[in-house]
């Protein structure tokens, strides 16, 4: 059963797949084991349609001395995310690996999207 938000669907699903997952600013300290941070990256109306598109950043981290594991970990997260299709779809936008000195870990970020019909819920936006 879907959660109340797509963000929570992603969070719960990754957790159930055995992936250590956090929301922004939840994880503290240095990266000592692989983990993933998910973030709502914003919502915009799709031009010409009565739908919106919400983007989610899925950021995969591995410890500084495990760079060679980063690609494998990213693949593991992608495989888990694939099970959320068609509700959550990849945008195929992925960053190059980045060393984050603040957590002492390597990171790759991927973007996913969710499209939703705009519901005006009986409000009169014309006045």
C-alpha cells in the first residue's frame, strides 16, 4: 500500500530493501558504511499539461577508502528503485562521483521523478 507521500514510498522501500537510508541532515558524522540520502528536489507544472512533476535526488555514499565499491552500490540502489516503477521513474540524470570532505565519503547523485495530476480540490483559483 502506498504511503501518504511519494517521498515516504521511496524511503520505506529502500529501507525494506536493506539499504541504509536517510533524509537530509538526519545522518551525522563521517561515512563509515554505504548509505543513501533522499531529498525532494522540487515540483513544477509540466508545460501544457494538468500535471506536476516532482524530482527526487537519491544520493549514494560510500566511505573514503571504498571508492571502488561506489559503482556497485549505485547499481544496487538503482535495482531497488526500479521496483517502484511506474510510480517513481528515473530521469537518467546522474552526477559524476564526488568526494564530500564533510562526511569523508564518495557520492553519486541520481534523479527520479513522479508525475501527478493537478487537483484543485474545489478551490476557485480564478478569484
